[in-house]
């Protein structure tokens, strides 16, 4: 009976380790469509679950309407990118675009680069820019 009990505990410990590893190196973001008025501000976020692993980097990419492929966004007067370490295991990435205009309409997602040339991305958020008030 002790052997079966020990085997069960070993199996449970292994299962927990697999589950923890499964949660590491992942991105949590919600798929959405947003309607934002021209001239207003857009704010997006995603959560990187890295479990304290070093060496990852992240950013935001954008795909224009009726275009193929995403391009990397870079900070500017209108585009702010920041991050906030919420726990030892997770960091939130934020994107803010001020004074939104029609050229900002399209698809956005966060993109994470892990060590060993592995990438992960959050769900796509589609942004429709509506006429300003």
C-alpha cells in the first residue's frame, strides 16, 4: 500500500510541475473588436506569464486594413508603450495611442520573443476608428 501511495504522490507532483510549466512562457490577451472615436485615445494590454524567466522581450505589432502582415510599432509622440510587473511570474504590456485617426484602424496584438527564438502572441484586437464628435 505504501508503494502505491508513493507512486500516486510522485505522479501528482509531476502533474503539477507540467501544469506550472504549461502556464509559463505564455501570453494572456482577449480577442476583441473596439470602436473608438477619431481624436480619442486607445488603450490595449496583454499579460505575459514568464514565471520569472529572464531573457524575454515584448512589444506591439499592427496590421493595416486590407494589408497582409504585421509591422512592429515604435514609440512616438502619439504612441506610448509601457509595462508593469504585476507579480514575480507576470508582466502586463500596455499600448496607448493618443489622438486616434483613420490610419490607426486595423489589427493589434502583443508579440513576445522568448529565448531560443520562440515567439508567442496575444489574441488580435480589431480597432475601428469612427468619426469624431
